[in-house]
């Protein structure tokens, strides 16, 4: 495996991008677009994962890097939590919320790996 040279090379960022694309696709399909608040919040949370990974990667300070990666991980949790609402209220097709949760968990694990790599460099 080659060492990432930019945030676009990070597997966590790539998966977060796929997650965001999935969320945007959901928000285009009925009945979800009628729930503006839900669409807005889940879009912003999914975008936050991508953006905080990018900001963390670009930071030169380990403490800032860790903070941004933590924000990204928390946003993964937020999207995962919201996926239950999508499921509970049948706002997406059967099984799609489960796939979204799975992608959130996988992304979160990759972010945890990034956090561990920072911790190992600091200690």
C-alpha cells in the first residue's frame, strides 16, 4: 500500500465521499425531499466527515489534526444515528439505511486508524 500524498488518497476520505454521495442520492428520492430539515442535517453531517478529514490532513499541527479527525468521527456517528430515523420512518428503501450505517461504521474505523497513527507519532 502506498503512502497517501494528499487527503484525496485517504481511504477514509474516499469512503466519506461515497457516503456523502449516497446521502445526496437519498435526498433526491421521495419521500425524503419533503423533509427539508432531515435532508439538510444529514447532508451537512456527511459533508462534515469529508471536510474535517481534509482539514485534518492539511493541518501541520498534530493537536489540530487530531481535533479535525475527531470531528469527522463524531459526524460519522451523527449520520449513523440519523440513518435510524430514515429507517424508522421509511424515508429510504428497505435495506438502504442499513447500508448507510455499515458505511458509517467502516468510515469511522478508518478514521480511528488515522487517530491512532497520530497518537503513535506523538508518544
